[in-house]
């Protein structure tokens, strides 16, 4: 298929969404994006797997990265493609997989690549694969591992859905497992054993009594969260369980390192052995940096913290300040009724044009 980058932002978003690109199935959409970008002589375009990178090289004083993933979560049953346009309560809405997460943001990138031939800053456009699945497949991670020079910039903007507001940085996330040990016995004679599930009560009590913290970082307030998210134990309905595992998720403010986060959880759960099963550092918003300040001033939209985790953390790890900005309500990402008001697509495109044109 061919992509017409000269068309309007809503039509382009619909065209991108209609190319099914569930994670690990991005070849067709990567081909289409690569073909469209190679036709633009002011860009140098390269392909890395199913990740496409296009760059200007105008010798500007600043370079910015605009990044977005081209994969989606699986379709619904029946499929929520092709997209459809409807008017709901007087507002035009685009329905379908990817309209929020995040082909609207990808469409903004492509429109900028086509329309802004002499940008005020040099731009690196990154369209990457496999964000929605295991980190080992992530195209942005692969670039960071093999071509970190392509991520170098004064500012990175990840066009994830933010309802067209700026969300600075992101929180870190850590999952730990806590195991309690007991002694198996027949449930008719529990005094012959020791119930490991009952021992989980102390862990759950401490988590329930824990007061969540709010932390200000670079002028933005992040709300931390420490919660039990799973509990497993027992092998049969007539056996006293000799083991129990509680999984705890800690979403921590980006002023903490991974070591800081683990140490904090240990203070909440003293005496328990913690096994880290998943960890991703957060990202400071870097709003004190000149490039970030000019971005916020040019867009003139609300600014807040990113309360979840996004790939901006990969840029932060390289010393590049990074923010999230894109069309679509993040609460509707992955939703069966995923949808985006077309006005948000136009607003996001116009805001980025103000900054770069």
C-alpha cells in the first residue's frame, strides 16, 4: 500500500490504522512508512529491522527526536478495524484499533516530515516496532543498543497519547515477589503443618497501611503507588499450603534510582526477602532544560506528569530530556471502543507545527 503524506491528518491516521500491525507483524506498515519517507529528498532515511529512522541534517543549533511506535495490541473479536468516523454529541470521532495508541501520533510525525522542509531545529523521526510486548523485541531499545547516535538530541518527544497535553518524564516501575514458607499437611489436621498463605496477611497489612507519597520533580508532582497485584499459593483444596507468593508493583517518582526504589520497598516490608522480577527506571522531565522550555512555551498547552511508564525513560538514560505529547485519551488505549476525537489530531498537528515550522 502507499501512504499519501500530503493528505489531511485525519485521513492519514485512518489509513495507518487500517494497516493491521499487531506486535511482530509490522512489516507492511514499516514498508509503507519507509517508502513514503524515502520520497522526501530533505530526509535521510534508514531501516533497522521494522524500525524506520529519517533525519534532517541542516546544521541547526538543536536536534530533537520525535518518536512513535507503529505496533498495536491485538484486534478485538469481531475486529475493530477498519476504522470508522462517527459524530457523537456533535463531535467527530475516529473509532478503531490504533486511533489512540498510537497511530494518531505517528500520523503527526509523518505530516511534519512532509510539510516542514526547513524546520527550526534538526529533526530525527523514529518509527519503531514492538513497543507493546516484551522489552527484548522493542525497536527503540534495539536502536539504543546498536545505534545510540540515532537517539542523541537536545530533546525527545514521544508522541504517545496525552489528550494533546504535555506530560513530562515518566514514573519508574518495579515488580517484586515476596515468598512465605510453611509446612504442608492435610487440611483436616492443620496443626501438623504451617499455613504459608496465612503468613501473607502481614505483608498485605503493611501494604494496606502504607501511605502513598507525592513527589515533586522539576516542577511536576508524581503520585507514587505501592500495591499488591497478585497472590498465589496452594496445590489442592485439602492441603495446607507450604508456599505463597505475593507480587508487589511499585510505581516510583523519577527522582529515585532503581536501587533507591528497592531500598524504599524494603523499608515498608522489613525482614522479607524481595526478588525483583521486572524493573524499568523512570525519567525526569528535564523541564529546566532550554530545549524543553521552548517546547512547552511554543505549544502553549497544559503540562503535567506522566503517571505511567513510557519509552521516554530510554532517552533519559542517555541524558536526553524527554516528554510525552500526542492525540488521544490514554484511558482509551487498548480499549475495545478505542477512539480519538478528530479535533485532537488537528490540535496536536497544529501545535507541533507552531514549534518546528
